[in-house]
C-alpha cells in the first residue's frame, strides 16, 4: 500500500555499506523517474549513476549531511551509501525542472523503499567540486544527489510539539526523530 511505502520512506543517513546495489537496480529506479510526470512533458532530467566504490568515494566528500545535527559530519566508513543517483538538468533541453526533480527523486526513493532500501535526498552539494570530480559537462546543472543503501538506522516520526519546532534530532541510542505537523494543522478551510 502506498501509505506504508511513504511511512517507510524516510531520509536515512546511515547505511550498511557492505550491502551492494547493482547497476540494474539503479536503472530500474531511474526508469520509475523517467515514467513520472514532467512539467509540460519537457523531460529535461538526466541521471548519473554510481554503485562503484571508487566512484562513490569521489561523490561523498561533496555532500553536506544533516545540517541540524551540528556535531555530526556525516556517515562514517561502513555507514556510507552503497549507491548514488545524481539528478541533472539538461540546459540544452530546457531549464524548467524544479518540480520535475522533486517528482523524480520521490519516485526513485519510493522505488528504493519497495526494494528494501533507503535513501536521502541531498540538495546541499559542493556542486563545482562534484562537477570536476566526475567530469560532468557544463551543459548539465546539478540539481540533487540521492544517496541510497540498506538503512542502518531507525527513523521515527514524532508530532510537532507546542513550540512548533520541526528540527529533527538523534537521541542517546542513535534513533533519528523527525517531527511532523498534525494533519488538522496542515489543512486550511
């Protein structure tokens, strides 16, 4: 059921790095994005895939992980993603991709969840460093990086408290807590 997939589809930031993800699995996930909606059906998105440890090591240093966790520099060795999907906008097709990137990312992450994987959508990217590291041509704008792997952490949803604070946190057991606003608070009229 879709609700179950959405509830399981959390932003995971720690993975079991030893669980490999095959290129065919990444291609299946991108196929879900390809078949998803595109504004004006322009389809300006392209995808760079990585499930190779060396290529993954070139991507990792250009990502900023969990800004609210100020004392956490990101996943340590053994807890890093097994794969990445880099979502690119092809400027030769058009620049109308803001909505498309989010739709594509969600389609990929839901597909990954269905496969027993997890992921994290990352927009805080050292774009020029990553462009150089992977020799990404100038015609492609770096939009998002999806980090994928077998989750190695527990993420639980909480109800936003009276303070209205929506910042996520980790408890002393390493459980990641994500506050969500109540449904009645999100519906107007």
